[in-house]
C-alpha cells in the first residue's frame, strides 16, 4: 500500500518558480518504492524525481508559461503496485494583470539590497509575499470598514486602478508589508537583527497606512476624491 502526496502553492504567477514536492509520499507497509514521478500539467510528461532512500529530494522546481487552472499529478511505483494521485485544478496560474499586486521585488531592494539572498528554497521571487501583503491590505480596509460607496469591499483590481499618486502610496504600504512578511518568516532569536527589522517595518507600515493622504474613490466616478480620505477620522459606514 502506498500513499502518494504532492504539496505546492495553490496560486502562482505565470513564469514564476513553484516547487512541486512529493517528499511526504510514503508506504506504511514498507513496500519498496521504485519510482516517484510528477506530471506538472495534464497532457505533459511525467518526470521522475526519485532518489533512492532520499525522499527530501523528491521534488521538481517548475514554472508555467500559460495562465489558468492546472491539473497536477504524482505517480508512485512500488514493488506491488502503481498508484497515481491527481489534484484537479490544484494550481491557479495567474498572469501579472490578474494578480494585480501592489509592489514588486524591485521595490524591496532600495530598503534591503541583499533581500534576494533570503529567498526560500523553491522560490526565485517574493511574489508570494507581495500577494500575502495584498491580502492583508484588503483585509485591513475591510476590518476598518473602509468600503466603496455601495458598501461593498474593495478588491485587488480596485487598488491597482487608482490614480498614479495613490498607487504610489499603496505601493509603499505593500512594500513595507512584504518586507515584514519576509522577516517574519525567518526564524531567529528575539535579540537578532531580523527582529529589529520586523519592528522597523511594523512602524513603517503603520505610518504608510495611516497617512491622511491615503485617498479612495468613494463615489466611484473613476476619479480619486479631492478631499483626502483620512482613515483615522473618517466617519465609517456601518452595515
């Protein structure tokens, strides 16, 4: 009996590296595993990642050239059986416009020139962290009841469609938020320099998101409101 298992990010941007990891595949009855193969996309080839007695190496780093949902499979061959597990629509590949991120790695480098040295294994960018920042920003706006005039939540597309000056403010917020996420993920002691960096970016995030010049298009006329939208003093619309 064998139990194929594949772990991966469920959302990735086109042409960005993703690790497809079969290292948690196992056989409780100690059936000898002879091969582990991964099919990154339906209709493509199965690629062997098997290294005998070294399951930590049963992975492949991949990138998708087209957007859309991808079916990804892992096939395991043992002495008595072959078993395949398919993750239908397991990976959602977005193009850059669909992802609608507020910042990029190039925005991080002026603050942390060596930041790319800390990329996790299986990553060639921090796009995943920029996406998490986007989620946190949208969640913050919703938690603070900063909504559009119809009481609906702001979406990621709403934020990238703002005027250039407002986009720059959100870019700064997203940049600091992304740096915080990166340093949060680095496991270090409380007195380490990375802890100091976390605190620094937490302070910068508070400053960026609370700027009185952070304006939103409340009346949805396609034009940023002339009066600055002050998160701290604006009367909130309650549902």
